[in-house]
C-alpha cells in the first residue's frame, strides 16, 4: 500500500450562526492509528465528514502528501483512498448484504454487474468475521433482517471494499460485542501493518488505549492537543476533553433496595432468543443486565414493553400482565429507552419539541394545548441540560449525547414507575454520561424501578448493586455484593463457571 500523510489545517465549518468546527487540526499517516476524541458536539463528526467529502469546510485546508485537495463529494475522497464507517449507518434495508457493500462500485463484466463475482467478494469479506456472527449472515440476505451488530459489521465491510488508504471508524464498535471488537482490532492491526492509516473515534477509553498510537482531542470545535498514547493516561485526556466539567462519577445505591415493593416480576419469560428468564425488580432499584451483546438483553426489555411476542408470566405492581402492544405498557407507567435512538427512539426530521412530546401528545387534548406542551417541553429540556438552538430545530441537528437526552426526556414527562434502558449511553461522551448517571440516581431515589442493560461493564460495576448476566438466552449468574467483580462478570458473560 502506497504510503501517505494527511493534514487538516485550521478547518472551520459553520451552519448559519452555529459554529460546528472553529479550528480543526489533524495529522495522520500510514501505519498509524489516530484516536479522535472529544465530547459530543466538539466537532469530531464534522471533521470526519469534511475529510470524507460529505460536507465542505468554510475555511482551512486538507493536504494529502503536502498537496491541498478539495472534495466536492464522497466519491472524490474515495478516489484518493479515504473511506469511513459512521455511527449512523448508511445501509439500505431492502437491499441484500452484497448489494449494499458494492453499491455504486459493483464489479462489472461486459458492461453488466457480475453478480457471481460480487457474491464471492462479499463472502470473502464476511469471512473476516467468521465465527463472530450467525451462519445465516450471507451475501444474499437483506439488511432489514439483520441485528444491529450484523449491520455494523456490514457497514465496516462496505468501507473496506473501497480498498482505502485511510479508514475512519466513527463509533464503529458501539454495536459490537466484546468478541467482535477483539476481531475488529485484530483486523485494524493487520491494516496498520500493511500501511493503512486509521482514524478511530470511540467514547470507550479502554478501546483507545488498546488500539491507538496517538490521540487528537477536540473541544468546542477546536483541536486542543495531541498525545502519544504510551505517554499519557485517561485522566489527562478526559481533562482535555471537558475542561472543568464534572469528572465522570458513578455511584451505587446505598443498598440493593430489595426491602422495597416488587415492581416487576418475570417467571420463565421466553422469546425467540430467551430460553426462560426469571427476575424481580424492586421500587428504587437499579438492576443491571450484563453479558455479551445479543444474548437476549434487548429481547427481555422489548418483551416486557409489549414490543415483541413472548411467553411466561409478567407481574407488574402485583398484577399479572402480558402486553401485546407498547401502548398498553405505557398506560401501566412503563417506559423503554431503545438501543437505536436513530431508528427506534426519534423522528429525525421532526423538531426537538415534537420528539419530546411523542409519548405525551394525547394528554394535551383536542385541539392540542400547544402553549402547555411547549412549557412542559422547555421544562424537561432544561432539566436534562439539553443544548439546543431552539425547541423548533430538527432533532437531527443535535449531537449524539443531546439526541439521547431527548429520547430519555420524552419518557420523563410521563413519570414512569418502571424504566427499561437498552444500552442508553452508547455513543455519548463522558460529560453527557456524568449527567445521565446523576439522573439515574435521582430517579432511583424517587422510587423508580430501573432495569438497565449496558454493554459497558464499568457502568454495571459502578452503578448497580445487582447484575444478572445473560448468556445464550439464559441467566448465567446473579452477581451482587462482593461477588460483583469484573472477573466474575466477564467469566459469566463468556458462559464460564
């Protein structure tokens, strides 16, 4: 692979009066993994999209091997050898895996798409993750039927199909389980040895220190520092990212709250993934769900919320329930924060206010009392410290952390008694996480029962008194007190004794 160096110098991007990037600088070269760090809204995604031709800067320049380049479209960047995997996937649900990977650059024969070659090439790419995905992930299946981790892998392979010299991985690990992350990092090390440059965006510090050689930190749209990973530590990078913001804090409840009334009881709950799960969640308790991704955690939450079919006994506040639709769960004061905020939690083209009120419009009468709705929306937005230009701005204009606040805020308007959380901090920065953890403490202290799945083991260890670990659709361990350690959590996640 031909060696090259990329420099982004004093890059500026504005949208009207909003400054998305004020002074972005980045240098990355062949055979190097550069971590790009910063709080949500710091400019990481904007800089990444400028480097890939998705958007154009107002000022500044990008140089490849010392020569200034201008990208009018993503194809211009790809021709130079720059490809990206974004946090929000670009796949087309109704097309097959092969059709998505090779879209717009299909292998041709005599002027026609060579489907046999396209299928064979796709299978070779899928084999890079062999053993990490289910056998039914083939070139011919449609994207619509895939799980989030499988879609993320297809997105990675799509970017790889362009044979890039520079790969930008923007939160590419957010939907992957630990084994899949390990495999991706093996591939990254291989790409690095072949001379590829990698820009790695992640909010998981452990991953940064595992895979990156250097880190560039953005804050408020400006590059504020570059560090060699071997010569720095987590606290230094966090301080650069948040400058005076509250240090990330997690606080377990003072006790397990098992002396409080039982809010939710499950007996032998089964779905296509779950093989019989029983549990109890008490008022004021934050019960964690651990385990590798795809072991039934999402199914469990969706089944309780009435979003998928299930069998077994569900008891809520002492009453037997079996919701066949989420509307029934909502009437029973149950709320679900889904795992994919883009497709399941938000209407991206609608306003912040409309999204905040999604679950509550019917409480404002006919015709809708808009003044009251706006007052309530403003109140919850302020309580969540939602950074926005206006409640009328599209929710798509928000950073990932602020968009997640909207997803959570819409349920807080209903004051739920049972809150179901499906990996709610995925893809949000340390500052937003600190605010979220404080919110969890407030809800817990107010007596809300919380069932909390997280793919971040540190969150489970730092927030929960009890963690149920799921493996292969069953509870493999219940950990609490002195038993709740990283070693036992990992062992139970892998199905080990």
